C-alpha cells in the first residue's frame, strides 16, 4: 500500500485565510516563459510591457519590482507561457507561508506585503 503525503503548505490556495465570495478575489493571467518552476503562494510581479506575471523581483525595473498578485496553483513556466489563477484582491493570507524568490530580504518582503495590501490582499 502506497502512502501519499503532502506538505500542508504546498497545495493550491494553501495561503488563503479568507477571500471574497465566488471568484471575486481571483483572476486568470499568464506567467511568462522563463519564470521557472513556481509553487502555490508565490508572490508575483507583473511586467508592465507584456502584462505577464513573473516572480516578484525587488531589484527589477520592469514592473515586477512591485508585488501584484499571489499564484494560486503551482506550475512549470520554464519553457513556455502558462495560464494560471492568481489572488489579486480582497483576500486575507498567511504571510508566513508566502513564497518569495531566494535572496529576498525581510525589508523587501515587508514592501511586497505593503504593495499587496494596497490591492486589498492583507497578510496576517
């Protein structure tokens, strides 16, 4: 008999405390090819020129330096664009389980949470 184990912090939407009724809190969007393998709960920025999402990159200057969304379900966007759902508004989240790119400092995470709060995504 095989036993399936799942990290309780890895399922789709695991970071959500509460959200608006229906799908008001979520939108569909495209993750840019080359973004890599992403986990649910990844904090995402939105590239201004393309409107595509990439991992939040505080040192960038293309729009992705501002946290704009949280990836609802993981994916592999290494070699092609991928369409996924994102939390973009009116949601409470577990801030301590959000996924940030390696090297993101605590002050950068705080700034990202402030950007998300401006959209109504509140870290708890």
